[in-house]
C-alpha cells in the first residue's frame, strides 16, 4: 500500500499584510498637523520648491524600484541560468570588494564634482547591466556584481545629500528636512514592495519568454531618470578644490570624535542589515517546512515603513528623549532580537515576528541617523563621511563570506552573533554621543 506524505507549507496570515497597511495609513493620517505628509510641501516658499520636492520624491522612488527589481530577482535570475552556489558566493565577494575599494571613495567624488554627475553614474550603471542582460541573455556575474554594488553605494548616500543641500540652499526649516528623511525611508520600502509586484507581473509565470522583462523595465526607468537628471536638475558648479576638501575632511570628520561615534553606529547598522538579508531565508527554511518567502518579504518592508512613520511621531512634538537616546533603545532592541535568532531559533512564526520587530526599529533608526548627520556633519564633506562610514561593514562582510563559504570556519549563527554585538556597541556609541552632545535637544523643536 502506498504512503502519501502531505507537505507542510507555511505562509503568513493575510491579516498581517492588512495590519501593516492599515497601521501605516493611520500613522500617516493622524500625524500632528506640523508633520503631516502634506505639510512637507507647505514649508515651501515657492512653487519651484514644491516642484523640487515632488520631482525629487518621484526620482527617488523610480531609483528605488530599479534597486528593488535587481535585488528581488537577482538571485532568482542566477539560479535560473544554472549559476552554482560557489559562483554566487564569488559574485557576492566581488561586489563587497568593489564597494570597499571603489565605493568608499565615491562619496568624496560626490562632494567634489556634485551629486548630479554621480546620480547620472548611478543610472548609467543600472542601464549598462540591464542592456547587457537583454543583449546577451545573462551578463557576467562578476561585472554585474561590481556595477550593482557600486550603484547601491551611490544610492545609499547621494540622494540624501542632494535633498539636504537643496533644503539648505533655500533655507528651509529643519522639520521639513526631517519629514523628508522619514518619507525617503518610507518610499524606499514601498518601492521595493512595488518592484516585487512589477517583477512578478512582468514575468507572469513564463520564464523562458519574459524573464528579461524586468531588465526591459529597468532600461525604461533608467532612461527616464537620466533624462530628468540631465535636463531637469539644475546644480550650482562646485568651487571647492581638493586641498581645501582634505582640510575640511580632517577637521570635521577625522578630528571630531562625535563623527567617529556616528560613523561606527552607521557601520554596525549597515552590517546588521547586510547580515540579515544574507541569512534570513536560510534561517526561515531551517524550520523544515516549505515557505513562501515572497509573502514574507513584503511584511518585513511594511514593518520598516511603519517604523519610519514612528520617527515622525517621536520628533513631531517636544519630548524628553533626544535622538541619541531613541537610537540607544532601538539598537538595544535590535541587538536582543538578533541575539535570539543567533541561538538557532527555528520556529517560523517567532522568527517572522522577530524579523518584523527588527525592521520596525530599522525604519526608526535610518532617518534618525540622517538627522544626526545633519546636526554634526557639514554638507561639504557629508558624502565622504557616509561612504567611509560603511567601509568597515563591507570589509567585515567580505572577510566573513570568505571564511564561512569557502573555508567553513564560521557558522551562520556566529555571524548573527557578531551583528548583535555590533548593535550593542552602536547603542554604547549613541550613549557616548549624547554625553558629547552638540546642543540641548530642546533647540531642535525651535527650528
């Protein structure tokens, strides 16, 4: 007599998606009047500035979708073309090496030549990979990894600098800049979810005939972004020379211990996020049940969106907590969550809950760090500070990938534990930064 084995398939409750959607909508709708989303545009003194906000958010969302399409379907594309595990690991290592040895200096390049030219480079990198994929069917994973890693590095710092510089140029209030920080985090996550929807729709279950459709979409979006940036973005020519830049960088970045603390915090956050996206799927499937990872992915990003709206609630009214104190608590929570996962916990329901908590905190942390950068880092050297701050994360990830995947010297749980220790150290850095604070927190609410 035959034995029938029923497969155990786990998928998140649809109510979880509905919960995050309603929570984000209510959080935005009931924001205090001073920070309601529409108020971002009310701070504009002219129609040109309103136009800048809308065009910037449109371009940023378009760039986020490009990043998301290749992030969501990159590994799937490699598997479909028969790329083995060793080749994937090599491509990851090459990508982190490119980010470390080349991407570290792109922020300085942005400070020296302007954000417009570096943004054009971002679009060209995506366009190059997408066109090559359409022409050859499958580009070299080495070349694609290098280009996309550099594009992700540019995406990390360039749009934030551009937005802050434009606000300062038009002498906008600090609360308008803070609104843009959380909106950028919110829209980035929403765009990543949208890229998953767009990619699934383009492929439509017919891999052989439509696998290249996401690349075609990237080509269209990259051309659109290039057209806007080249024609619609007016930027003042940079007058700073390299010698003056070096002097400012030594004075305001290398010579300020507060910036060192902020940079280390950014490095640990960047590393913990990289570790999470490297091992989250492996951790989930360790339960032994079949899992629809594509249904969990939107939950994580929706949690991050909810956390970004919490930033606006925290700083919309006078509170007894400074930004550094909020970061202390958020990093401690993220550290504890990561520590639990490091103990090889395998129940899917608990893991998804922990991952969502991690991303809620992440949604709060990212705009908070951007706010502190505005407080401590001059715009003239902001790009160099941001790109250098993630260099330790890229170096450590490169080292751990080599040790874990080629030499099998480190377990995934050990990598997660290192990320947890980094987050606890970030909490300590924020506590020290609070002690070395530049000004009382009450001053922020007078801006």
